[in-house]
């Protein structure tokens, strides 16, 4: 394991200790949110230690003065059979390593979000009388169907151990109740976001739009079925018929990119669809956009980090009436909601906002105000701190 240690602030209280164990291979929405959260928690006096399989995230944490240690092996019991076989092979190592981590941090409260970490750490937390709080971002039903119910059996083996289970939306709350999670343990706290200061690129991008008379649609998400980029691309011909200078920028990585590029080629719109891949700063891309499009119809969608990022920057969002999006977006007040999976309705919503700049400005301003009330990382951290303070070891 590699480790970076930092002196503890004088403002930190000895019994406010928090430990996270995170199996992660990429910097997704969960990692971004958790990173913002624990940085803010540390500012309020929590001593935090993170164990993670994600070197990139560990470096980010270390750069933000969070003690980060590297975990060597990912144990996956919710993927494919190959992953399960690998998990069985490394299981003895996982038992030793997780037991060692929990024992060495037994006076800490544990905050867990990953499937295997929650279950394994909980068993040792109970043995060593440590407190533990879980985070569930979305329904577990698809995972429970894996390996003929083994994943579900493994999960419910430790469901009684956590003091609380935090989920990020009412949508997920209702689905988790159906999944069989105890209602008395579940609580809804939305995700939050820390927004960086804007710079000169914001004003330059506005100038470019005025000169070129162009409109830019931005979609930020992993490239995989269910995330809806195919539906958005199919909506583009109707948008381009009315707004021929429109450009669609798709941000994200994934195995579906070749299929999406082929779809754009079939529709004859390749010159209007640009795949940016992974970008260093999504805020810059979002802030240059005319509209942000969240076209996901994915059944596992638990929140919408891109939605609240757009709201923070005063950008109206067009999304499907699917998953948690209706909780985040108020139709025609902070954004525009379309019928789930309806390509024609998606094109209609995009055109409605592109044609009316005053409406876009109105929606964007109200979205920004809504973000300030509900989704700042400071406000969300207070809610998390309230739960963690009640159940800390």
C-alpha cells in the first residue's frame, strides 16, 4: 500500500474519525461526490482515512490533504462469472486485509458505498463493535439477480448491521424499499457538488457563439446502453432541420462509442456530432453549452450529478422524465422534461429551448437558485455530518 499522511488540524476532534473503503476503477459520479464530501467533512473537524483501488482517485484525495491508501485487489461478486471466480481466488486475502483495516480503525465510523465493501466490512465492524453507515445510490434489484440470487443472499447477511443507510433520491428510496431494505434504516440525502470559480473561458465561449451564431448541446455520461446517447443522436436530425448550425458534444468513455459513431454516420450527421471522450474539466464543457442534455433511461440511475452541475452553472437541462430526474428538475421552471425514451419529444424539448433565449435564461437562473438551496456540497455535508455524529464510534 502507498500512503500520504498529513498533520491533523488542531480543530479536529479525536473521536470524529471516519474511514472509507472504496473499490473503484474510474473517476465517476460516485467518486466525484464522495471526494467533495470527505474534503468538506475534514474541514469541519473529521479525521478521515480512505482505502481505495483507484490510483487516480487516491492521488486526487492526497492532493486535497486526505490520507489515502491503496488497495491491491478488486473483489467483484456482482459482475460476471469470471469476476466471481477471481473473487473466490482472492477471498482469503480480502478477509485478512479487510479485518486488518477494520481492526486498525476500530474506533472510527465506517462509511461504505460499494457492494462487496459494505457487506464484508460490516461483518468485521460488528465483530469489533465499530459503527457503520451505508450509502446506496440506486436500486439493487439487477445486482440481486446475479449468480442465481447469491449476491442477494450475501447482501442480506449483513443488512441489519449498519446504523443507517443513506440514499440519494426519493426514486431510489422507493425502489430500495421494494428491494427489501429496512424502512427504518433508510434516509434520503441528495448528492452535492463543489463548483469551481469561473474563469475567462466562460466569456470567450459566449463571444464565439455570438460570432458564429452556433448552438451547442452537451451530453456528459458513460457510453453504454441505457445512458440514452443513441436516443439523443436519433433526435438530432429533427433539431438540425430547424437549427442547422447546432453541434452535439458527447463527453465520456465506454465500449458503446463505435456503435454511436456508426449511428451518427447512418443518419448523415457526423459533422454535427463530436465525441470528446474523457475530458479533464467537464465544468468548462458544460458552461460553454447552450443546453445540457441528460438522455439516460438507465434503470440503475440513482441521481444526476451532471444535472446539478449544470444547475450550478445556470444551464437549463433537457432530460427524460425518468428515474430521479423529475426530483431534480422542475418542468419548465428549472429545465425541461420529456417523455421517457420518446425521441420526438426529446427533439421537441430541445427545439423549444433553442428558439427561445429568454426562456433559457429564465430556466437557467431559477436552476441556479435551486442548486444554491438544495445541492451545494456544504449543505449536503451538514446532513451527512448530522447522521455520522449520531452514529460515530
